[in-house]
C-alpha cells in the first residue's frame, strides 16, 4: 500500500462500482477497500513467482496489457508509473491516464538504473529499453487526457510524449499525523523512505557523521545493510518500522531530511502534517510542496557540504509548525477526490454521482 495504491483507493471513492485490472494481485498486501472491488489480473499473475518477481516480467507487460478486454467500458482510467496506459480501450471510450511518471528505468533514470545493475541486466537493458521506449511513445497516443501527479512529471510527459498534462497532486492522509508541543520535540533529524541509491540515503548518513548530529533513518531496501555499516555513533538506522513508530518520529524530529529527487514525494507532506520542517534537494516534487524558508529549506546540489549547510540554515529558520500543517492540508485526500472528479466531469461532459 504505497502511493500508487493510495491513489487507486481515492479513485475507488469516486467510482465505487469500478472494476480493477492489474498484472499481479496479492490479497494479503492491499486494503479491504480495494479488495471489495472486482479485480482481474493479466497472464503475468499466473507466471512463476509473479508476486515476488513481477518486475522481471516487464518485457511481457505490453503484450499482457493489450490483451485486456475493455469493450464493455465507456471510461477507462489508467494509473501508472510503468506501462499501464498501454491498454486498448474500445472506441469511443474515454481513456484518462493518471501518470505518476513515465517509466523511470527507460527514461529519466535509465543511466542510474544501468550503472547499478549486474552484468546480465546491463547486457539486456539497451535492447529492452529501446523496444520499450518505442512502444511507450506509441501507447501514449492511446490516451485521451493525461493527468500528472506533479509539474515535474507533466514536464516529462511533454518531453517524452509531446503531450500536455493537467496537474493534480496525489492524496496524502494528512489526518493520520499530528504535531506535539515543543516540549516533546527531541534532538534528532529524520530520514524516511525506501533505502535505494537514487534517494541518496548515504548522503544523509555521511553528512550527519561529519556534523556529529543525531539522525534517525527509517525504511527498508537494498541499501539497508550498507547504511548500517557506514553509520557513525550519532546515526541510528532502524530499518522498516510500524506506522505508529513512524508517526512518533515524524512529530518529534527537528526536521525531515529529503536528499533525493522524487516525482512528487509524499514523505515531506507527511512531515509537514506532523508540524515539522523539511530539508530537501531542490528538484522534483518537493519544490512543489515545501515552501522555501517557511516550511523548510532547499539545497541545490547533492553533496555532503551543501546538505550540511542546509542543516545550519534550518537551525536558524524562524519556523512555525502551524505554517507546515496548513501547507500539508493543501494535499488532503478530499482535495484530490474533488479535483479529479471535476476533471472527469469536464472530460466526459457528465456530472458524476457523489457516492453515499
């Protein structure tokens, strides 16, 4: 239940009778709200170890998507950061794509994925990526309207597909978080997220090792063991934690450290909903959520020195937790639902019923 699934839940609030199509379905991993819908999988779901190794079947996904029979629908919404928009609706059905990002591993982050891959994967990536790029651009023509989750993603859609996209930021469950009195704040900074190379968790660890300031790292991923090895005495790497532990740390940290570039980035909004400021790399979705020198500070280059400088500037900032909470409220779930419902109504020329 990550960001994409939270968007899907919100879409289900708008369309409570909708059917859901997906490659792989693991009932144990999704919410009851999603399981209440009719869910159908492509043939990918029947392949060996699909629930665990579904990413390995990426080259087969275009074929699988094109085999989905959508002839009984007059509205199709694809939610993707992969190839989901490649479905073929029956004319004159309307196809709206909510795009979290064009496929990162073949477009804007191809070189980073290539450099971090093993020998066999590096041998396969160039021809596979070439094939997927050609198919991906072609499949963009099957979309009637694009909606991007940020201006950053809208710019990618323009660059790669030569299409314009409306921007509707994804829903964040801001009500699940709360601030605490200043007397309960603690003397540590916080980093939250999947511990993978492009999110730059090692940059945060190295900076706090140098400053000898306290940093708590929450999240799992391929870099977890490496970060534990390089963490100095002031850095605590907790790994994955229950939601209640995460909320506790959000509310009591001095500030959130967000050193990577994200398409949107829900974590900074969750931190602000907890009444805490954000120190973020000045690219990607964080630039659309964090207000510079009000709800946080930015640094322009992903270097230890610039992150250390940003921490020093943060400690001098005249920060008001009420400003952060107010900003986070702009990304509430009901804001997304209302904006997306209005978009669909305009696109279809039909007023949608509001579910009871």
